[in-house]
C-alpha cells in the first residue's frame, strides 16, 4: 500500500499529466503554459511589474483643473496591460498632504523636512512591496513618473521660489517671470530614489510627458 506522501506525489503527477494533455489538445484553454508548472497548478503570472505615479492611473488626483485624460493614461498603460505586466500604483503625495483643492506649487515649496517625512511615510508600504517582488525574482521594468510635477517629475520639475499672497497681482507676475523647469527629480521621486538605494534596489526611472503621452522619457 502507498504511503500518504507517495500517494500525494502520484496523484499530483497524474493531475499534472492530465493538465498537460488538455493543454496539448486545446492550447486555447491555457493562455500561458509556464515553465514553473507545479503539480497541476497553472501559473499564468508574468512576474513583470511596472511602478507608476498615482495619477497615471487616476488623473483625478491632479491639481485642478489639470488633466489631459479623464482617468487612466491609456496611451502609456495599454502596452503594459496587453503585455501582461502587473501595475504597482504609488500613492499621491500632494493629494494625501494638501487635498484635492490644493494650489499648483513649485519644487522649492514642497521641499520641506515635514513634507519629505510625509513622502517617506507613504512610500514605505510600496517600497516593502517592491522589495518583496525583487527578492522573489520578479522583474521591475521601471518606475514611471510625471514630468512637469514638482513631486513626480523625473527629468522636468517646475521651479521658481516665490510664495506670498495670490491676491497681489505683482506677486503673480514676479512668480511667472521666476518660473522654469529643472532637469532633476521632484521631491517625492528624489525620496523614492534614496529609499530604493537604501534597500539596494536599482530600477530604471522613466517619465510621461502629457503633451506627448505615447512616448516615455527615460532618465539617463
Ligand atoms: S503628486 Fe505625483 S501622483 Fe500626485 S498628482 Fe502630482 S504627479 Fe500625480
């Protein structure tokens, strides 16, 4: 008589053989026949992940009224969905700190120790997830930020320190004259980079440019 563990192994082999046979005669029944087929369990996961700034999947988080797409930036995301890539959405540091009715601000205004602490706090669960995936040999294809954002900009971050009251027209004019874009990470993404580096994780940084959403800008 077979012992329970031998019986289990036997049954697992028979079940595995059955699944392989079904897959052979009807390939459409299984989209993906994995090399890590394990005892009859069909593993369809791609083991590929893309990390994205929150508003790439949810334009509603942006500073009002900005948003060149209603919800998901499909011009960028469709390719990953079709490719079977999993999507890890980062939190939005601005809407979680100042809400939906915040004003648009520049990098210097967000560059404050307490805001950076907020960034690190809300990034920690995402970093834990990324670290777990990396440890399990998943491929992290990259992180996609949003150029033009003071927080999630990768190669284009708005700058122009002014402050002051919005009702003073002179302040607004001076602010506009002072405004420029810097070729550097926004505050949130600079914290993300340091936290990844502290965990010895190296990931490619990319950015969307909403004026040309179909092509991603890769950081050098
Ligand atoms: S802070 Fe980042 S996630 Fe939030 S709206 Fe701006 S670009 Fe999007």
